[in-house]
């Protein structure tokens, strides 16, 4: 049994357990999805008790299965974007609503919310000006290039995927419904998974023609979140990604 203690927000472990259950329900309803969620034994505001996973390095077959299973999970369509309750991404609050439009949701509840959390007023002002300059462009672009809402892990980097000798487990989710390429972009933020994962994923789900642009927008959210949590070591990445909008989009005057 693995115990995780809460040193942060009072309800963060409760929301994590809620997210694990939501992912579990979605996985169970998905054909050919072999992903697993650790068994939840107990949760309150102070302690989360989960099944302990015996760690193993991923085999080539498991990496392929991971790609195929995630793709099948992402293929399932849901009616709305967002989520009907707030949760957390790392140590940060992740604000949510249920929305019929993707672009407006991601811009306001992901990018703008993180920028407004910045404590340094000068940096906040700089980022707000740049972000708001492209508000309508980004919203329209995301709406035009998102097919449907998928269930998202929301924080899908290598540290949140565990492999045992037989199984593949997802942990520490920041779940909501959105463009499947949010998860895909996050997998490539800190080095990514093996080519076997991506080749198998793309056999089932094709990458959109605008993915490289979308990846910058989606991963900006994570860089902003890391800057707000961990500080200045992520500031240059945030600046680089926000300034990239000048090249990605033609400013409409």
C-alpha cells in the first residue's frame, strides 16, 4: 500500500482521488484500452492510500501498448469541454467549467488563469499584454482545429506513468475533457516517450496538421504553471513560448 500525505490545499487529495475514479470509469468504457489506475484504498483531506505498484522498466511491447491504449482512450468523444469541478495540476488550482467551446475554455481557464496567478506584477503585465493581443486569434484557431472533446489525463509526463512487469498505470492526473493533443503535447515537453509509443499512437489517432502550433499553445500552460510553482528557472521558457505567437499568427490590427 502506498500512502501520500497532504501538505498543500485541504482538498487536493480528495480531488486527486476523484480524478483517478473518473479516469478509471472512462478506461473501463473504452475498447482495447489496457491502461490501469492503482486501486484506491482510502482518502481524506490528509492521506491518500493507493495500491503500491512494483516498478519495472517498460518493455518494447508495453510501450506499444501504452501508445495504442492512450489513442483508444482519446478516440472516445464526450459532449462538453472542461469539467464540472475545480481540481489541481501539481500544486496549482486548475479552474474548470463545462463549456461547449474549446478555444474560449482553454484560453480563459488555462492560459489566462495562469498568467493572472503570476506574483511579479511587471512580468504579469508583460504576459497579459502579449496574451490578450492574440486572444481572438488563439480562440478561433483552437476552435477550428479541435475535432471533439476527449478525456485528458492533463499532466501526462513520464513521471505520471508507471510500468509493472505486466501492466501500465496512470497516476497524479489533472483530468478534464479537451483536445486530445493536449496530452500528446505534454508527453513531449520533458523528453517524451519512445518512438514505439508514438508510432503506435499515430496508427490509431492521426496528428492534426496544426499540431506543432497547438503544441506551443498547450505546453505554454504547463510552463506557466511550472513558473508559478517553481519560480524563475521556467521564466525564459514562458517568454519564449509567448513570443512565439508573433511568428505563429499574423496580428490582426
